[in-house]
């Protein structure tokens, strides 16, 4: 099996990640886990040797049990943040993410059987952009209210 595209760099890590934008009835699907108090997009790290498109299809299937097609690339996100998983706690992470709008089947009924890298059970939840809970990426709050066909670039720097 190919390794995740997480590379140690200096005192931190570089991640290459994909995220799925799964919209239905004015809400979007996010993931949480028993260790964190925030939600994050369906998706995960690209594995060495696969494309971002292959990775998002694989990740959606792993996290929802449904094989979906890509509609289009929506966002590229550069993100500097401090890690909170046990293996990366307190470490600076530079992450490049590709967020793809997915073609959601009418009968979409996701099932979560996935776990985080530190074996915390994950769960799926539908939320609206005005949800009070903390979720990432934060730009979903405004950008998913009025989706466009253009690809947008965002930079978040929480160093």
C-alpha cells in the first residue's frame, strides 16, 4: 500500500490532502470523531502514486461507503496550523488541500465505518453553513451558500 503524502519537514510536516464537498438539501456532509470537538470535510491525504481525483473518490468511498463521481474542483486551500493528533501534537503543519464538488446520487445514504490515524471512531453529520459548531475549512460557511463554477484559492495561517 502506498504511503500518505505526509512528509516531515524541519520541525513540522507537509500534507497533501483532498476534501469532498457533498451537498444535499442545502446542507453539506462533514466528519467528526470522538477525540475532537470540531468537524472537518470528508476526505483525507493523497497517497503517493495517486492523483487528487483518485484520492477523493477513494476517501469518499472509505468514509461513506458510496462510490461517487467528481463534479468539479472547487477550492485549493493552503493551510498552516498546529497539529492536534497525538503523532503531530504541537507541530507546525503546512497542508495543501484540493476540494472537489461531488455528484451526489438521489438515494445517497452514507454509512461511516472509518477511523482517524490514531484510531478514533469517526461519524458523519449534515450541517448548514450557519451551523454554530466549529468546522474546517471555515470558508465553507460563506462559499457554499453560493457555489460558483470557478476554482477559488484560500490561504489560512494559524501559526
